[in-house]
C-alpha cells in the first residue's frame, strides 16, 4: 500500500503541532520531577482543570487569550496550594510516596471536575479562524499558532531558568538541595513556585488544546500517560530531551495513524517507550552518561 | 516502606493461628447470616482482597509499586472467559487454568521488561504495559468483544469424586473463601521462606543484596510472576462471580485502586491489603449512597493516609499494640 506524499506531509504537520502541545505538558512534568523528585500523577488532571477553567472564562468573557491567562493563574494557585498541603510534608521521604499522594490528588481533581462541569466535552472557540491551503485540506492557522505559542512559552521558561535570578535559584536547588539551602535560598518555596509554574504550563496547554480536541474530565489520564512516556523517552528530568521526545513520539503516532486507527496508534508510542527502556534507559535525547 | 516480620515465637504463633481461625470462621458464617446484598459484598471483598494481597508481594515485600495489576487481573478474567466460551461443557477448573495461563503469560512479559527498572520507572512501565493490553483488548472486537466485553454462563462447582452442583451465592462465597485462604497461607509461607527474605532484603537495600551475591533481577522476575499469577486468580474468581469479562477491568484505574487498598490497609502485611480492600469498598458503598462523587472524599482520605499513616491501619495498630 503506497501512502501519497501529501498525506505524509499533512501528518508531519499534525505531528509537529501535537508534539508542541505535548512538549508544553511534558516540560512542566520534567521541571517538577527534575527539581523535587516528584512524579506528578496529577499533571494531566491539571491540564484538564486548566481547560475547564479556560472554557468557563471564555464563556463569560468571550476572550480566548484572557481565558488562557485566567486558567494559568488559577491553576498555578491551585498547584501551589496542593504542593504546600500534600507534597511539602513528604519532602525527604521515599519518592514512591509522592506517586501515591499525587495519585490521590488526581482522583480528587478528576471527580471534582466531573462534579462541577459534568461528563460532556467542552469545545472552545478558536481565536484565530483563518485557514490556508495545504494540499487538499484547509489547514487552520490556529494549529500552527498553537505550536508557535507552545514553543514561545517553553522558550520563555528556558530563558527564565538560564537568566532570571529566581531561575538560578531553581537550578541551584536542582543541583544540590542542601547547599542551596545553606546559601540562603528558601528551598521549600522554590519547590512550591516550581510546582505552580508546572501547573500553569499544564493549564495553558489545556486551554490551547481546547479548540482542537475539546475538554473532557477523562482527558487527564491520557495526558499524564503520554507526558510520562515522553519524559522517560527523553531522559527523566531533562528539559531539552523531553521536548524532542514529544515531537518524536507525536510524529510516530501521526505516521502510525496513516495505517491503523488513532486508538491503536498509541501502541506505537508504548513500544517506543519499551524499546528506549531496554536499549537506552537514560533516554534517547541525552548524551551518554560517562 | 517499612514493614518487618517479627521473629516468630511460640506465643505469637498461637495468637496468630487463633485469630486466623476466628476470622476464617466468621467469614465462613457470613453468607449464612447476611442478607443477599451483603453476602455478595462479602464475596467481592474477598476477591479484591486477593488481588490486593497479590500486589503486596511487590509493593510491601519487594518495594516495587506496580501500577499494572489490572493487566494480570483482566487477563485472568479473559482467560476464564476463553475457557468458558470455547470448551464444552464449561469447567470451573479449566477456567482457572486458562485464567492463570493468561495472567502468567502477561506476567512473564511484564516481568522480563519491567524488572530491569527501579522505583518510579518500574511503576510507569507496569502502567504502560497494562494500557497496552487495555488498548489491544478494547480494539480487538472480534475476539474480546471490544467495549462490550464477553458474557458467559457460570460454570458448575465440580469437585473430583463428588459430582457437580450449580453455584449458589453461599457456596460461591465458600469456594472464594477457600481459594483466598489457601492463597493467603501459601503467600505467607512464601514471604517467610528464604526466597521471601531475599525479596525483603531487595526492598531494604538492593545494591547490598546484589553485593552479597543474589541474582536480584531473577528474584524480581519471580516476584512479579508470582504476584501476577495470584492477581490472575482473583480475576478468574471475579469473572465467575459476575459472569462477564470487560475491558474496564484492564484499565489502569483498577491498578490504582489496588494500590489504594494496599496503602490503606498497610503494605507488607498480606492481611492489611485485604482489610484495606474491605475498608475501601465499605467506604465507597457508604459514601455513594449520599454523594455521587464519593471518590473525592475517598481520594482525600487516601492522600491524608499517605502523609500521616504511611503504614496503613494495620501498621498503625501494630505499632500501638507493641507500645
């Protein structure tokens, strides 16, 4: 069976767009893991919650960008509260306990969303309605804008970590928690802030994803799983790696869905994960550790 | 994850067997005195308890948190379904055999790949594996019935030399009780054997265990397989009780519930997870009558227990009693 070239190119664009949204989710997850060894099982639920808050704000104000801002700020606040109440007491305990705690958190968030917003999907209105010709398709500009915006947010994060004073605090905490504390960096608050930043990025991706796939209360588990796969394939705690891995995995899935149904295409990313774990458990996109 | 088996003394042993007999006797009398709804409920607690107990081998004894037990449980269910749908006349023992083969095959697969990884990587890999089986079962409609699952008739209880009788709710409860009790005794024996001691030493200090000369990977593989087989057995029992196999039971939420059972009851105790399952199911039953979104309070209670009672109810009680 020959696949026409135009279909392959369309899937490449689709894969890149999906990859950028996934990268936005995964970089928040990576940041949280890299800095406090917390595997955030509730990350996808923060995406979902962000999408819902965005949808509600959008319905009230009609402004997509305002909705995104409100969602990011609200979820950042919720994230900070969650971190202080559940993760801070677990600092220094077995990292496995954080999986359990965030799993409990995820249950609560998901059922709360079901309670508040009901089981039906919310579709957000696209803020950019223009389209351009891509072979036989009218490809929406919004999708391209999404990828660029996701890239810009990640770039902003990178600049902040590289140049900003607080970014340096965060990196210092990653490298040596005790030393950072000795130098006067308020480590517990750095943890809270990082969790809030990760949560805000998750919320932003939830709003960005809204017009593409709709917001449902079950989407959290899907995002969590995909973000985990990406983070492991890219090398745990490695920001650049997880971005490359997001694009890589999304492209793989996009190409696979040329042959099988999208539900089955997910298996390709599972296989990619298993192969990575078997042959290069440190991650695909990181230099080989000495 | 701290849980220690205190050195067995004659007195502690006597107390143990006495309470063991009392609990089993109470559970055996339960279906006779309880009304129909609670009779079924008691059977269900035993089945979920067996599943929770099977995962305790990994969580409590080896220190590996599996988020993939739904795969073993689900394959046990589908294995039983395969035996009951294809072989005439349907046989209970064949259903168990098929279920164990199904769960065992998955366990070999998962064990081979997942045990190369530690901590959270292990958890994520088991989660991903269970999702692979979920997607396969969900989309392979011709064989698995897809979203609708498979329905079949309950096999008769056939004991060698005694002939066959159809299951009544009471005899089903006794049968499940017998299976769960035997599994418990077997698992207790295994966890106290030299093999079980090696597993616990892996939990306490893996590099040191390796340095002493134990082939840690091999022990982990056997632990995962053992755990998978008992989880599969629970799946078979559940399939027989409910006369269906459905993809929902392969979904990772079930694995999450199993982890909740363990944490609530107390890891590394075998009985704790059963108590945790009972507590969780009762909590769900009680809350869902008043509040549709009962998982919100359950999730909050669970998270609080992770923070304040990391050893679960049983670990907490044990510590209090030892004071």
